C-alpha cells in the first residue's frame, strides 16, 4: 500500500533499492544495470546481472498492493513477460508487504518475490536467496484487524456457519443485521485476500480455514465488564438451573454459556472448575438469581462477561434442550486465547466441528 505522499516512481525506487540490497551480498552476482522500463513494457524494472560471467535478467513487477487477488493477476502477466526473453528472464514480484498467503502464491507460480519489510525469495541457476521477517506494517495490521471488528464479525460468523453456501449481499446483510455497505466492504476484503469468491449465486467462502486461522491470530476477546462469582450449585442442580435461565433471543434477558463451558456441550474435551457466560444486563441479573451467585474475593467458580457487542448472541446455538452456547466459531476463538489448556480444547473442537469441505 502506498503512503499518502508516495508516488509510483518513489515506490519503484524503493523497490530497486530493495533488490540491490538483497543481491549485493551474493558474491557470485554483479549488478550491471537496474533501471525502470519504458511505459510500453509489461513490467516495471529490468535488472541485468552477471553470474560467473554469464548474463541473467530479472524482470520485476512493482505493485502498491500485495493482496493475494491482485498478486495472482500480476504473476500471470509477469510470467508471460519473463518468457519473452531468450533465455527466459527471472520474474520477481515486489510490493510494500506480502502476506504468507501472497508469498505462497509466488512460490506456486515459481516467481521470486521481494517486499519492503524484508521478506524475499529469489532462486535461479546456483543462486538461492530466502529471507523471512516477523514484521507487519502498521497499516497492514490495522487493515487485518478491521475485518474482525464486531460488525464485520457478525458477517463472518454467518458465512462460517455454512462456508459452501453462496450469499447475495442483501440476504447476508439481513441475516447478519448489518448495513448493505458494510457487507460490501467485508466482501471486498474477503475476495482480495482470496478467502472468498463471488459466483453467479453470490458470495461464498473459498478458504474458510485460512479465514479462521487469520481471525484466531488477530482475535481479541470481546470488550465488556467481567464479573466473578461463586455458586454452590453443581451437577444436576446446576444443569437444571442453567436450562431455566439460559436465553439467546433479543426479546429476553440474554445469557449463554461461553469458552470452556460452551465447549463442554459442543465438543467435550476436559472439565474446568469454573462456569463461563456471556450475558447482557438482564441476563446477568437472571444468572445471579437462578445460580444463587455470591461475590467472593477469591475462589470464584462463575465468570460472567457483559460484552459491549451483542452480535455474538445472534450466533448462539442450542446444543441441547434449554442449553444455549456461543457458536462453534466463537467458542473456538475464545478457547484459542485461553492459555495452553484452552488451545488444546480449541484444537479438539475445530477437529470435531469446524473441519469443512468446500
């Protein structure tokens, strides 16, 4: 992505500098020439190299966007341009930042890549250069997190219920309870990252696992007030009380099982001593009464979060009569950030309930 004040020429200059810096440390390579190409060319930079006395050419395409959808289209053009030389030139794709998915595409097309944060891979003849850095530009991190914010998450949870289903924008907006404009923005992000595709029937997820992986990496637990209590109820008496009080509908006081407690009903893995809930204000009051909750300084065995975002209640599931839980996707995300034991439970739940075939 270009900086607001960065021109195309400035980006190409930075790209050329990155290529020079990468190649200058290879003893067998001498850079004879590296310069921009005329507008009539199908690529942006041409590098002439001397490798042990033999001339080799790099043809480089420079793009301001490194999203997989844009990368894929550029790689095809770059391959054709490289094949126009005799012998064929070495194609190299350059962008300010290339995600692991974009890098994988370059490998799939056998095209070298360089990004301006330090990731690179160029292989030809006896030369093999590969560098990986654990850095994401701030603008990329903001863009990635934006797709997982509460309103966008409502759309994603609907899509992940049945990844093979195709959705018209209007239908998806209605079911997820967000605006048409917001659904369109989410659709654009998903398609650009190649997590979804637009078919004649509508939008459908093409890479649900890739989407869920990215969501897990960027996930932040819902913001809200967290309260801890103690209940003397356990076993059948606790279960009976839960069936009486749990509700997910918007016309009732909402209280649903969450995290380890939801996982116990969805995909049992191991018991934990505490019960976890999401609730609105009315649901919290109902829980306090039904479970006979008391406040304690230590030894709490009930944790209730009153989230600012009520969208997760829309995706609740009734895992057994009267037992309402966060959806498998929401439960998976909450478990994934709940420490080592939570990560193990998350992996188990994903294998049991989120192993999709698309």
